[in-house]
């Protein structure tokens, strides 16, 4: 109390002047419509400015939720595209409820490390054995194929990128004609892979779509790979050497989907019987 008394005694004139100024402002704005309109406009502008920043902050905080929704929508779209061959229940709780028709299921993840400037490139994903991710499973990105799992720990997996010289061969086909061949990387351009073993009588056009042909147990049929960007006859083989521009930018990977083939063991079993038959015949 003594402090307040000393304050007013030393600054009484200033306090009294301030009080008069405030009183004058109140009287001006309360009795003049022009000043009231100006004050209302300034108040509205300030409220809009504050609301804008609040909305931006709320939108930023919702980005993770929106991203998760987009991933779920992408899975739903994949289910529609591949039908019974790509039914997508939760990866850890797979139930074949459609009479043996379910072949593939997917688990989403993210890239934590990636390389594209080596002869053999790799990337690491944040999914591992606890998520059911095992070696020899295919890995897709939203726009196309990305690689094949070669090793996994409990929480992470190492993936051989499609940008690997002579270490990955993908069964691929021309969507328009259905002719298939082998897709490899030559190590010179991270945007381009090469499709070989396609007969030279097969008609080609720049821009033709190249997709997975489903003849392996790794990727479903019809997964986007890229488009034809050039072609010439290989003088050594007499077949087309087709340049394929990848639809997925390998240097910009983020979201991925690991592919699990639910029928892989069954397919491998029948293939093993074939190998056994060939050996007996020899």
C-alpha cells in the first residue's frame, strides 16, 4: 500500500493526465459513429489476422492425420484396382474370407535411408519382422515398384533398390500388347531402366505403359513401372532394348508398401516338385 502511495505522489500528474486521455477517447468513440466504424473495422481486421494464424496452426497439426487418411485411401484404391488379387485387410491379421481368392496384402511404411548414386543401391524402411516383413518381399511406392527386401530386423528392413546393377531382374510387360520381358538397370541413369527379351516384331510407341506381369511371386500383376522413353534393336540378341522411364522418382522416395504374397509358399512348393521331376528325368 505504501508503495502505491509513493508511486502516485511522485507520478500523480502523469497518472491524472493518462486518465483524462482515456476518458476523452472513450467519449469520442462512444458518441461518434465515424470513430465507432473505424474501431470496428480495426477490431475485425485484428480478429481475422489472429484467426488466420490459428487456422494455419491447426492445419499444420492436422497434417499427420491427413497423411494417415491419404495412406488409407491409397490402400483402398489398390484394393479396387487389384480386386481379389489384392485384398487388403490389416497386415498383421490376414483372414482369407473370399474363398481362396486373396493373394496379396500390404503394409505401409516410410524410408529412413536411401541411396541412388552407387552401382548397387539400397534403402532402409521402418518396418521389420514384427510387422511381418521378411526377405524376398516386394516393395512398392505410391507411383510404382521400388525394390525387394533382402534382410530385416525386428523394427527395420534393408531393401535392394531396383537401381541395382545386375542384382535385380523384374518380370515386366507392355500393357498395350501384353508382351513381357526382363527389366534391369544399367547403372547410368536413376530415372531409366531397360526392358529386354521383347521380340523386335512387337510394335512400340514412345509413352507406352510398362507394368509388372505377375509371373513372379513378388509383385502383383499390373503394378505401374513406367513408360517407354526410347527403343532400339540390340545387335547382340536381335530383341528390343527398351528404355523405360520410371514413374517413381527413386531419389524422392518417402512412403512405401511392402507386398506379401499369401500364396507364395504354395507356389514355391509346386515349383520344387517340378525341379525334383527334372532331376529324376536326368
